């Protein structure tokens, strides 16, 4: 019997034949080849067992190895693995999933369009917003406003909405009509000199940009309730209520990108419920199947859906795998787990525990600028100077050094340059959360000293 290939041997083959997302040959040289997942752990080809500190890519919320999700896929594949969902055809799992989501999502959102992931969901929102304003006789409303450090995917239109400039330079020029306002990041957004609310001031950046662009040209504002890949930036409590007011005032669609936050990550089924507002469009992906198969989508307000349904012409937007029966079947099985095991409730309680533990272990270190979080979604921002919040120069390599150190301490997660992003599966037990915190603490000591 031939012995399984080692991590190094598999990487050699990988280097010969694969191009990866965010491909960087030097950065991939010491990569991990995962061969198994168990609960909150990933196991590589050499048998090393690491805590999955980011639920892979913020998506494996129900944990690894859920047999019921594999069974749901297998059962559906035996019956109908795939069938077109273009107008004139449908399938039972897609119908049932749309109906189920209607009962879980914001009350004003009861119609859903399915995609294969979050980037496609962003493109779908942009196209739908443009179509909606054309249908209302306002064809000049085409522009998109988003936020610095916002992540909305990297398909071409989604990349233009994404507010992380490192994703742009290789592919410019970008599509015209996209602009970005500052993040409300409570750690770095300047406090108003008059002592007024930081959250209101940050939200008012949207009003300034709408007026600068011309309100008759702005179609939509897109924002994550908690910015994820941008460094786990948690807004002030009064930020989104003011955003909703501004969007209503200027007839701008408010699009909530809940690709990371939906289905329990922040402690609510949908994260804008923390702030008491509803969007016009909501995007989802990732946790809808716990990452077991690719599925995403958008939910649209009843008013927007009625425009689509009442049109005498087809809505000319389509993906082959929209409403894929197998992925929708897994989505239904995942929702069963989310509700049966109360994953939002688990995220709320465990997130509070994790945040307290991170504060207790890290706040005293001179290079820890801020520890922050919402639900089971936390960030640790590392700085060169704690009093001035000054960052280390990029060439110092905080991200690569911390990543290497955390792997050596049994934790696999991702950095936003100087921010440790933490979002383990919602099923993670407290003892594993303790191990995760100690791994971050010990890695900071390894990189920066006591």
C-alpha cells in the first residue's frame, strides 16, 4: 500500500499545477495542505492539528465534519443533482429555501435570488439597483458608494465596491461610478471636536458623499454591519440608524453585505438587528451552507421584488448555478442546525467569553492597540506605538511574522496586515477558545517581546 504523500510532496505538485486565490508563490512556499476537519480543528497532510481560528474563511460556522450536511448533499444528488432554475423551471430545495429564508430574514424582505457566493451577490445587487432605478424612471441613478476597508468580493464590479486598495492596482482602471467614504472604525475615526457623537459624524460622511456625487446619480450604499476582512471593525450603536435616515432622505438603496455576518456570527440571525434597522437589499453566502458547498444570494425588499415581478420584460441577469438544488438542500440542512443548536445564541455567549479573555490576556501588552469584537468575531490590532496608534511600517512584516508564530502555537487564521482576525466555528467550546487566546498571546510575545 502506497503511503500518503506528505505536506511537502503535495505542495510540490501544487506548485506545478495550481494558481490560488491571492496567489503569491513566496507566501505559499510553507503552505498547509488540509486533509481533514474535525469540529474546530484542521488537520494537515503531516497530521498536524491546528485550531481553525477563522472558520476557514469566516464560513464554517457549524464546524467541520457535520455528517448531516454531507448526507443532505448525497441524498439530493441521488434524486436531482442539478436542474436549471432559469425562468420556466425550478426545483423543490430552491423553493423551500427561499420560503424558509423569508421567515428568518428582515420582515420587509421576502424574495431571494441565489448565487454561488458573495462576489456574485455583490454584482447582483449592483445590477438590481441600477435596473430598479431605471424601472422607476430615474436612469441616472447608477453610482455605488461603499466604505474604506469594506470587503464585497473581487469579481470586477465587486472589486470596485471593495474599499481595500491593494485589490485594485493590478486591474485598474476601475469601473467609473464607485466611491468610498471613511469607515466608522471607533478606534481610528476622529472624535468630533464639538463633543458630539462619533457614530453620527461617521454616518454623515455618507450624506457628504451623496451630495458631492449628486443625489440624482447615486443608486446604492453598500456596507457590512461589521467589517470583516477589513479588520473586524464594529460600528457605534447610532451609526446605522443614521445611515438608514440618510438613505431614505436621498432615495439611495441601503444594501447590507451580510456575507460574513448573517446566520448567527454576531449573535443575531442577521446583524443589522443589533441596530434596529432594515436594509433594502441583503447579501448572504458563507454560513448559509457552513461552507460545505458554494451558495450565496441576495434578498430584496417587497417593493423591489414587485418591480421585478411586474415587469413585462425579463430581468436579464442569470447564473448557471442559481438555485442549484444540491447547494440549496445543504442550505436547508444548515438552517436546521443553526436553529436547532441556536448558533446565534452560542455566538453571543461565546463571543462575550472570548472578548473578555482576549482583554484579560492582551490589553497590557504595549503592542496591542485595541481588542474588539461583536459576537464570535474579534480583532486584535497591533501597533508600534500604543499612545499614538502608529502602525509598524509595512516592510516590517507584522502580518507574515504573526501568521508564522500563530501556526507554531497551533492556530491557523488570517491577518489584515496588522490586525489578527478571529472567528472560529460557532460550535467551538470554551477550552478551545482558551487555547486560541493563549496562542495569540504567545505569538505576540514571540514577535514583539514581553
